[in-house]
């Protein structure tokens, strides 16, 4: 088995090492794990690709490359350059430091990489570690992902839906904000919506008098509807959400036809 690993936190992020270990566990002793990750943090870039300018790629070690691009760029580089002509069996993106649940999925570079993997026709899974009071200060911030990641990925590979054409399914996995021993299991979920979890800006003035704006996130621990990703994680479960890149609002199509056609 040949697995491509990437992330959006950067080539030196601790969560990447967790994803690499999960990949090695899944690939087995005869498999291959390749890493193409951003040279520096690319959180919040979504499904961005560097369409208008080139980006440098540099080999950091055996089967390990850093690219000065977005996570989706890294998948494109891995598929079309680093492993050009070779079959890739799985793309793993993560493990992200922080949740990619609810509306965060729309901004996430971690999800952007998994989405690009699916668009390239490769099974893809995004992995993220929710952070909260029960794991924020712990030395083992990623313990839930580290202890349960391999079993979660293996379960998806064995029992998940992996359709073979069109906008393929990919998976968004969020490990709950607890220590590994306190994870209660897995729940299949839909994408939640935190009504007060929006992003905004906070203005600051530099010593030189120039105005700068910091992007500021909302409360990540607002409960969402039962059966959604945020709700499951806050209840101690690993959330598994099947996704597609198709953004059509299917529930609105019939109504809009009546109005416009």
C-alpha cells in the first residue's frame, strides 16, 4: 500500500508525525509512506491552489518533501511530481491541531487536501484533533488521535463507502477534546453549524502607526444539533463525516426550478 501524507500546519507540526505513524501502521512493513507537506503553516486556506504562481518543493529526507504551497498544492505535487505515474492508495491529511468540524470545514486546508485527493480519484481522509479543557494543557494533546487514529482509518478503509467516479466521497474525522482513555467510540455525523462560531476581525495599531487586522475565531465549544460533528466531539466521540466536493444545494433545486423555469 502506498500512502501520501500531508497537512496544513506545516512540515514540522507535531500532528504530522501522528499522521505519519498512522500511515505506517496502515501501510504495513511492505508499504510506502510519502509525505508532501507545506513548508510553513497554511491553516485556513481551504481548497486554495497556487494557480497564478509557481512554488518551490524541496526534499527534506527519505520520502519526505516540503512545498511552499497550500495543502491542495501538496497533493497535486505528490500525485503529479513526487509520485508521478505511481498508484497512490490513500491520502491522509492531518492530524490538524484543532477541530475541523462545523463551519470550520469550509476554511480548512486540512479538508482542502483531502478534497483534492478525492478529486484526483484517490481515497482520502482528513484527521483533526479537537482541543478543549481536558486536553489543552496536557503533554499528550494528540493522545486521542494517536491512540484511535489507526483503528478509525482502518475501519473506514474496510467498511466505508468509496465510490469510483464523479465527486467522490472523502471523510472528515475529528477526534474529541479528551484524553485517549476517555474516547467513548465513533459516531457517523453530518456537518454541524455553530450559530455564534463565526470569524471576525480585531484591529490593532503597530508601533509605526499602521493599522492591522487579526482574524479572530468564535467559540469552538458551542453545541450543535444532535447527530452533527461538533456535538459528537463535545460528547466524547470521534466524529466521522462523509463529504463530497459538490456544493449544490440539492434541497433548493426543485423550488428554484418552479420559480425560474
